[in-house]
C-alpha cells in the first residue's frame, strides 16, 4: 500500500480522530524522459538566468515577485507568504455540510484517500463517514496543501472518505460566457429517437481499460526493442483507401444517423 504523504486529525465539533491521507491518483507509471546532450549522452541541467544580464541566478537570490508594471515587481519573502497560511495545517475541521449533489464536478480538483490512522480513532471516523452517507451530505473544510490554503470536500466512499481539493472561485469560468449564444431550440423528435437508439447500441458497463493509454504502450514497446538492440518498428503510412475522409460541412443528419445505426447493427451481428 502506498505510504501516506500527510497525517493529522479529522475534527467535527468535539469529535476528533487521527487520519492519514494519500493521493488517490498517481503518475508514477507514466513514462518520463530526460533531456540529453546528443553528442555526449549527458543529462542537460536547467538553470534560472537573469533576463537582462544573462547570468545564472544563485538559489539564495531567487525571490517571488508580483508584477505591478512592465519592469516592476512587488517582492514577497518566504516568511510573508507563510504568514498568510492557516495556523494549523494538521487539522481538517469540518466547518459545514452541504447536499452531496450541490457541488458540480467542475469544482473538483484533486482526489485523496482519507483513512483512520489508529485503531482508537476508527469508531469516530466511521461515525462521521456514515452520518454523511446517511444524510446525503459532504463536509466542507479548509486545509493547507501544496503550500496553499485550499477549500476541501469530504465525500464518504465505501469504508473510507475521499477528500477532494476544490478549485478556487476565480478558476472556474462562467458557462454562460461560452454556452449563451447556442440556440435553445429543441432538436427534432425523430433525430432524438435515432440518437437514443445509437446510444443504446453503444452502451456497456464502465471498465478502467476504456481509459488506457495506447501511446504509452507503444513507447514501452519501442524502449524494450531498443534495449534488446532491435530497430524500432517503422511507422505504417496509411494508403489512400485508409486515409480518413475530411468531414463535409453539409450533412444530412437523418441519413448519417441511419447509416450509423445500420453499421452498428452489422457490427453487433458480426461479434455474435
């Protein structure tokens, strides 16, 4: 089991229990590449350079600055940045509860698994979790994570709790700015029926394999071949028959849907 990266306390009024938190997602299996000097084979090191003098900047001279003009900045020191953080970074104090379906998915940022950290606190943890599940609510709190104070949501899931960091208010763009000009007319009922049939034909149970990464798999194959001294497989060029046709701007939706359903039906019979 992955090691927890955060330990602290879950608190609801006078009820407190020790908890541990682990990121719910990982990029550990993702292929990562180093940038090399092709001539020497050595790794390339990145460095900060002064934009005017072009000279390297020592780590002790690096500072954070907020731009207030073209070449002017307000410099903030580390102790000033730390001073605005929460007094406690180790307590998830649940401030309020909201209906579980009232927070849209677009506000969800990064998920973490929250678990009890000792046997003594398991009962308190379970009571908080089950109370949220039975009332259809999620808890809202604030926590310092990744060097920033974040609003977080606690969502019961099975025997544990998923803690989601929530996006800041200025990070979510108003949908009306983008969807407002889309016509509100309802589509033709016959077209809706055909699309519903197409959806039914393509419906299947969710499987994590649906979000596999074929590019990553091919890169693994190339790396394995190079390790064994074999040449990488040549990339196949699509011939004229295989080349994808550019979609036409003028589409008869009814004809396109009927052809799609016909193709789906034939494909289904072939699989059987």
